[in-house]
């Protein structure tokens, strides 16, 4: 790691997650997916439009004291398909993985169709199949391609 | 068709459709020999939205197979009014009947309900989603009139909210059918149906005006503008009455054009068309009985 490494432009973290190679402009949506809005007291660093050799500009998000769940990584992959997840313990990267688009996303995205049964008072979780472009509600078939982050359940 | 359920037309393969239609034709040719086939079988009719044709033809179909029906009745007189969930309702009804027919105003209701019951469940319409048993009788009627391959079909009217349209268009991708979709811009096919058609290798040909394609059509499938599904009455009024099929319209059509409609109609087909050779919509409605008899016999 050199001194001009983009990851060093924001402070290093001791324990937590560095989400690197996030599609430029999506950092705030990544925070939305993680349910981070600043009120929870989490220590977060964000780099936006950072030069990258792998993709045309990237965002970087560092979250102290939190390791992402698989469900969070699955949804992340939909808005940041090139992202890498670095799990940090005691300042060292102990695991580095590329996100992989899942076949389905369960329970984390609200169907934008207000008349979908998953938005009724019924014991059913939202479930979306992941398409090449966008996701499709397994119940009402609505295809969602834009504004995915806005549909993440609070 | 998933084992035991009919929730969506997307699950119907060409072989599934042909099996049901062939079976329906056999039943229609000799209805008497099916009279005791399902004696003692009970079919539950659960309609959370109004229905005449679908409810009555399922009722007739089950009884003509020797079985009987139990009807949930009007929503206002059921426990739904007390706030009971659909999931609870179908789990209770499962104990009273051998199969269940469900119509519900929410898209995806049938798929969710099917996850809660083990008896066969037939989607008789879920909001603006799907109506696959209507599609089977539409295809039966179309096959009688024109065949299902090398056929050009125009689908006219409310393509956005019309659930019969969604199911029919997706099922026709299993056949060598060329489809034209005619509607106001605001009532075009939803993204998911377009996706399924294109994913199956079909082409979505869209028009606002019927006239340029009318003379190419073997079948014209007319639908009602679904007033009850519009979020705003003013949006409905903008498109209401946009299309009306009458003798003058049909003067430009081929002599052998078949006109179909899932019914009920409001004013989109003039009653003068009823007595022409083009009109197939009442026969189409009558075909609901043998086709639903075939479907029940195959699912039960």
C-alpha cells in the first residue's frame, strides 16, 4: 500500500468493513442500504469519485465496528456490482471478497407496486429475482431497474 | 404448470396448454360421460372481487363433473371484514374443500395463497396481474377459430391493467403467433409482460391506432378499460371510449377476422357486431365450462 493509495485518503479503520470499488455516486445509497444515517453514532468515512485503475472513478465507504451480513452484501451487489468487501480486524484486511449478484433478494426491498400482496397486511416477505438488469418481484412480477436504494426497507 | 396449482400463465408450457385444450375438446364432445367423474369432490370459490363468468363457470364445471362447490360469498359477509388475513382465510378453507379458486384485488395474492395451502389452487384473477384460466379458454376459442400457429393477433384496449391480456400475451409466446398491441400510450403493456415476451423471443409491436394493422389480423382480442384499477378518475376519463369496434371499423377487416372479448364489455364493441360472423365472444364465454372442467379434472 503506497502513500497515494486512494484508501488512505480517508482514515484507516481498526475493526470493521471497507467497501471499495463502489460505483461512483452510489456511496450514499450504500449507506442507505446499511441503514446508516448518522443518528446511530457509527464512525463512517466516505470517499467519492476517487480515481481507480479498475473502474472509472469509484466511491469508498469505511464503517468502523461493523461487519456486513450476507443479506446486506446481496443488496449492495445490485447497485455496486464491482464492489469489494474488505473485512478489517486490528487494522489488517483479514478477508477480501468481490460482491456476487445473488439469484434472489429476500425481505430487504419493498415492492414499489403498492397493490402487491407483499405490501398488504399479510405474513409474506418481499422476494425479488435478480435479472441481468434490475430485479423482479416474485409475487406481482413488477420489474424494478431504477431507484433501488429508495425501496430498501427501513 | 406447477404441480397442483395454476397461478400464472408464465408457468404454462405449450405442452401444458395443448393437454388442457385437448382434454376440454374431449369433454365438450361427450359431456355426459364425465358426469360422475368427481362425485363427492368439493371446490371452494373464494372471490374477493366481483365476478359473474369466472365464478359461475367454475361452479358449473365442478357440478358437471359430479362434484359440488362451497362459496365464500361476498367479502362483506365474511371474516375478511373482521380483518382476517388472506393467508388465514385460505388455510381455514383448505379444510373444507379439495381445491380452491381464488380471485383477489392484490397482485401476487394467488402466489402467496398457494404457499399456504396444499390443495390445488387456481388463480381466478389477482388484481391487474394474471388470469390464467381465462387464457386457457381464450386459447381454446382461438384454436377453434384460427388455430394457434401462424396466426396474427391484435390485442386492443387496456393492456396495462388488463390481467387477461397479460396472461394471454405470455401464453401466446409458446406458439407461432404474431402479436400487435393497440392501446393509448398510458395503457401500454407493463414492463414485466414486455420482458417475458422478448425473453421468449417474441416481438412487442405497439400501436395507438388500430387501422394500420386491422387488415393483417386473424384475431382481434378486445378488452375493457379497467376503470376500477385507475388510481385517478380523470386518468380514466382521458382514455375511456377511445376504441369502439362497430360495423364501420370492421369494414376494413378481413372477412374471416375473429373478434374476441373476455367480457364484460361496456361500449368497446357495438352490439351490432354480435350478429356478424366475426363475433366469438359469447361462444368464448361458454367455452369457460369445458375448459374449466378439463382444468379441474387435470388438477384434482
